[in-house]
C-alpha cells in the first residue's frame, strides 16, 4: 500500500511525521498543503481532513489519519522495526512525556493560527515573538533536564525515538525566535547529532517539495 | 505499589488521569496541588516535578510520571484491563487522534498560564473568554464529526476509551466559556452518558479534595 503524506515544508507537525517515516525506512508520496497560503481551508482539503490541519496520512487503504502523535504511534504499531519507543513501560512513559512537552506545552502556542489570533487581539510583532520564545524556553528547560538524565546521543538512549521526532522540528522552529540553543546544551547535542543522520536529513524542511531553493 | 496522583480538583489535565485510574479500577492517593494559589511553583513541588505542571503520578517505585497522555498510555500498558484503546491499529489511531485534538489543539490554548499571559499582553477578560471559546469550538467541531462517525455511546465505540478521558474534562471546562453544548449533539450525548458512569463520577472535579462544598 502506498502512503501519502499531506505536508507543508515549513510546518513542524508534518516534519515530525516525516522523521518517523524516514526512520522506519518507508517510502511515501507527498502532497504539499501550503498553510501560509491557506490551502488547508480550501474545500478540496477540508473534504479529506475536516479539521483543516496538517499533517494527515493517507494509508493507501482509503483511511486518512490525523494528529501527528496518533500517526507516529500508528507507524510504531504497524511497522515495529526499528522501534521508536523503548521496550519497557517506564521508558515508553518517559519518551511520551518528552513528546508531550513539545506537542502539548510548546507547539500549540506558537503555530501560525495562534500567531494570527494574537495579531487579531492587537498584539504586536515583537510581543508575539517574545510570547513564542517564552513557551519554547519553558518547554526546553523541562526537556533539557530530561534529556540530560536519559539521553545517550539521542533524547532517550542511543537511538532515535518519538521524543526526537518531536524535539528536532521544535529546535528548527526555535530559530525563528532568535533563541540561542547554547542555553540547552543537552538538546543542542541531540540536534547536532540528528543533523548528521540520514533520516533526519531526508525529513528536513529545506529538502521538501515547495521549499525555497538556495 | 501505591499510586499517588498530584492533582488539582478544577484542572482538566489531572481530571483525565483520574478518569483513567477510575476506569482501570485502581486505588490511588491524591496530593492536592492548588494551581490557582501557585503551589506548582513552590520549591517542594518543583523538586518532584521540575516542569511545575499537574498532573504527575508517583508509581510507588520512586518514579514520577508526567504529561497526562503519557500517564494514560502507561496505565494502559501496565494495567491492560479494561482496555482504553481498541485492539486494531486503525481504531487506536482514531482514538489517539480524538485525544490529540483535545490535548494539542484545544486545551493548551485555554489553561491558566495562557490566560495569565494574555492578561499580561493587555488582552481583556471578555476577549480572553472569546479566545478560549474559539479554540474549544474549533476543536469540538472536529470532534463532533469523528464521534458522530465512530461513537456508539462513548466517543469511540460502546465502552470508554482514552478519547473519553480527554473529552469529558474538556466538556466540563467548556462550561466556563458559556458554550452551549447543544451545538455538538454527539459530544453532548457522550457527556450525558458519562455523567451516569461511576468512574467518571468518581473523577469529577467536585468530588475531589479541595473542591468547594455545596
């Protein structure tokens, strides 16, 4: 069955799923959904995905999966090798907690629709950048302590997990807010390590359809 | 081993975990963390949970679990009966997507720390209520379509799942924003059904330590 990912090169949630797909060694087609141009609100996309968010994954069997964490867990269950979760329940809880910090405490406060809503409340551009930097910093502080304790090259242990699928796109996005990653040396070490890994390279925004060419 | 939940009666994220614990029939101790009074920022709590958020679950083995979704998945793996996820990967992805809509697209934009940050940006009380109502409405619209399709008494199928653990607290919180649940009849039907279920009743905010007495 052919997998098709509805993706936008610059958005962090589809980037998470691209990393997962690449780590599993799965081929997939990409359908670009230009979130900045509003493609996600168009009738064609809404008919496929009523929530109008990306990513969505067409399984090739007529089923469309939504929500990046749910898609990654589905990938793990349907394509168990290589594993993206540790074998023990406690380790899995630790990895999912790291993923949750990004998915629930950082990213939802900093995406495009929230920035647009803040503008609508009269919040200026600099204040919006400071708003975003605050949530990223709070979340990275929490992640730094966890990665310092559990990381061995990647965020949890020696091989990539769901935690890295979430962390690396958020580090990429942090660049927009002028955050200096040297404040979080454990996270920076993981990001540097991932930069040289072929799956993370294949999933990188600048290697996607629709991305600006140098 | 004795489970201990760090919980606040009025907050929705600990409420999710209380429902999961009750559905699994697990006894646990509660340590109240008064988020409105700022207990989560105190040195005693930060020493246990550096991120300073609730819930956190002490497993009784010296391990503290954080992030409500990660805790619920841990409960499912360590106490499989009764199951809170369907047996098939597609069904599990559907349930996790519903949970993700609440955990990632609704709740993070409406909690106490975000309301305080919006106040700090000069956003007034009415505008904050409208802000919250917007994100709840958008997310409930998406959930309504999914529950209409997959629900059979509960959000997915005939028995409670992780989706209900997330949905019911969010319906409770929606009352704060004067949202009329009759706009989402499928969600309202699930909430009415859950109101008569002993596990959901045991987990209800007004039945917790620290809640106001009538």
